[in-house]
C-alpha cells in the first residue's frame, strides 16, 4: 500500500504535468531511439514529464518507452517509423501512451535543434546566427566586399524583457500596497484607542463633578447641640421647642 509521502509526490507530479498535457503533440512511433539519450525511468512518468525534462536540457525532441523511461535528443530518427498503434503502453503516471516494450513515442519539445539555432552556409560565404542580438552578413563580390550589420534580436527576447519588467513593476506595486494597508490599519487602531481614552476621561470627569455636587445634609439647628456633639440621647425631643436658643430658667435652689 503506498505511503502518504508517495501519494503526495504523485499528486505534485500530476499537478506539474497537467498544464502541458493539452499542448503536447506526438510526432510518431519508432522502433529505434535514433540519436537520443536515455534519461532514465520515473515511477510517475508521463509525456509531459519527459517533455519538461528534455526541455530543461534544451533538447529538441522527447521520447518515452516501456511506460516509464524518457529519452531526449536533437532530432527524430531518420528511419524506423512504425504504426502509432505499436506505442500502446500506458504511462505509469497518467493514463496515456508512453511507447511500447520495443518502441519509442516521439514528440517535439519546442526548443530549436542546434542545426536550426545556428545555421551556417559556406557556399555563398554567408554566416548567420539567429540566437545573437546582431546579425552580420558578408558578401564577397568581384570588385568589393559589402558588410551589413542589422539588429536581429528575437521577438521572444524582447517580449521576455517586457514581461520581466511588468513582473517587477507588479511586485513593486504589490509591496507598496501591502505597506499602505499596514500603515492604514495602524493609524485606524491608534485613532480608536485615542477615542476610547478620551471617552473614559470624560466619563471620569463627569463622575467626579457629580460626586462633588452632592452636598452633605446640614444639621437641624433646632436640635440640641449636645446631641449633635455626643450623639447621645438626653431624652425625647419636643417638636414644639427650639433648641437653637438657650432659655434661662429660674428655679428654687432649696427645692
């Protein structure tokens, strides 16, 4: 039973291969590997996985055989093409054809082979290198030699430069956006804290003012001052007597 790590590796391999499956074009089935080189088997081999392996090594053609083994080279075999039905062995990593037991399924990677990337014609004394930014053409005539230099930079190189500049600009804009969002969040949090502190301060001041506005009840001046000082009861208090004024009484001392 496959382990979790093996299953995860298979999912990653299929995820990397899936985008290229729709773009792969098979060129034919051959009973010979031609001038291609064996790049070894893979447990999760597919047409797309072999194509990527060969493209990473700048090889023009890819080939799969025995359902698991990848071959890479610069050209298709010159002979040995057979019926496509003889390449009916299923790939180990995906339900598609990966050659046969003694046959190879071939296709192009999209990379230019060496003879196309750097063509040289000696008969007319003309040398052309399409992978260089400048093209120099020398034509020998009977009485003079004409040399012309033109810019032959590939369009894909120019577009590559443009796309790199666009990616860099997008990265800069993204970083600036993240910084702006962070600063805005910081200012918002600080403003909310300041507002909360102001509200708490106002509430504390209001409570203090309310407490200060409460007056203690003044004592009733009609009560006996002795009672107010000692808080002791000297007897019943007459409601009709005003103790705020001392009343002199004359008594008989002999009594």
